C-alpha cells in the first residue's frame, strides 16, 4: 500500500511539473475554466434577477446548489482526469493502455496518475466563491451536524461522478469510443443537479430518483441545509442518503472496472 501511494505521489509530481513548465498557458487555461463557470452562473443569475425565483427557490438558494456541484465535480474532474471516458477511449484505441499493463505497477494508480488536470482549480475556486456568495444571500442556521455533513455531501458527489467516469472508461474496452449516455450522466447530470429537482418533468425525476438516485446527492442535502420543506414527502432520513449513494456508485464502478480489466483484449494497435 505504501509503495502504491508513493508511486501515485511521484506520478502526481510529474504531472504538476509538466503542467507548470508553461506558466502562461497554465494561467490562461485556469482562467478559461473559471470563466466558463462564471458565464454559466451569470446566465442563471440574470434569469432569476428577472423572475425573482424559480418555483420558490431564490438566487441564493440556487447558487448553493450550483456551488456544491461545481466544487465536487471540479475536484473529481481534476483528480480523475485519467478516467475521462473520451480521453481513456483514445488510450485504448491508440494502444497506450497496453503500455500501462506491461508495467509492474497497479493499473488503477497508473490511470489516475496519467492525467491530473490542475487547471480545473479555476472551476473549484470560482465554485467556492459562488458558495460564499450563496451563504451571504441565504439565512442558513448552521448547526454542528450541518457543518460536519457539508464535506460529506461534497465527498459523496465526488465519489458519484468518479464512479460514472470509471464506468464510462470501462465501457470503452468493448466500444473503443465512449458512448454518449455517459456524457449525459456525467456532464449533463452535474448540470441537472445544479437546479432544484422539482422543476423537472415527472419522468426525469423518477429516473434520477429510482434508477440513478442523484436527487439524494445534492437536492435533498440542500433541503436540509436550507431548512426547506420536502415537496415529495420522502422519509426524514432522505437528506442523509448521499454518502450511501456516492459510496455505492463508486464501489460498483470499481467492480465494473476490475471486471473490464480481466476481460480486456487489446485493440492490436
């Protein structure tokens, strides 16, 4: 275990040094990442400024949802860039993954360390700034439970999105190219979770409640933090399911990933 951690630390160091070789490009990429978040949230702010609220949720409350998703997804996208399905699919197609298999190092650690996108810090920093803004715009009564639960919610979403990335990468063992549904679940899912879940049609809510229980990762914890009533009348423990959903998704992803590696056949490139 110590050897594996040491290997990952060295791979991370290589990534940091390589990306910092061109400081100007790094700064511009980081600013570009932050600008995308700023433009997206700016569009939300303009709409809510015009209409005042979205089905009872104010700008500050929507900003709370949005910020938690941006922070957790940004962290995942930075740490798990190696498992980004389109990028991993290119590795499989070009034969780069076969090179990793020849090395006497844990393959999961090698994929993790193959790409750590530090420029995602722009997304994380701006997401944190929006979170601070949300706190100023909402009247949250903080308790010890809420303070302790906040990082658990962020970690839960981190594990959820990480698991989706790993499943999407594993699928490329058989399809070579990543399938579009994984982009819908990862990038599309993060966008969907940035808004109050009750604004969506019934069919979509059912999918993201009973098939892919994303509703419990951000929306229900937000109801708890913001002391808002539950429009769906779920049990009182619903806001606290997030760590189980995130953890279960990640464990399932690991099982799928190891199954895929056991049955992987080279593309021959």
